[in-house]
C-alpha cells in the first residue's frame, strides 16, 4: 500500500545523518516536493520508503510535517521492477 506523505513546508527541510551525496539529496527534495508515493514502515510510525528513479530513500517524517530525516539510501533492484511490469497479476 502506498501512502502520500504530506510535507507542509516547501521546500522541505532535510536532515541528513550520514552525509549522503548532493545528487541523492537533490533527488529526495524533488520526490518530496512532487508528493511521490511513499510506503510506510509497518513497524515504525512516521518512517517511510520513497522510491526514486534509481534509489530508494528511507526517511523519518517528523510529526509536524515540516522536516524529514534521511536515514538511508540504497539502489533500486532493476530486476524486481522488470518482474513486476513483465508479469502482471492474473
């Protein structure tokens, strides 16, 4: 289930804990500004995965909605994306 994360402040404030690249931060800003779909973490309130073109971002959204903490980034698996588009559910 995908959920839209509402960010009240534009552009959103991003707190980066691990010194991610400028390109990663820029892509995350674009995703947040465009209200990209986000998957909530079922075990952790206010934590989300946001899928970019080549990366997945794991973030914590502060309850106020004005700030996002970037926890981690990993590359998307192109094979899994191909499998979901090549084999639609019956």
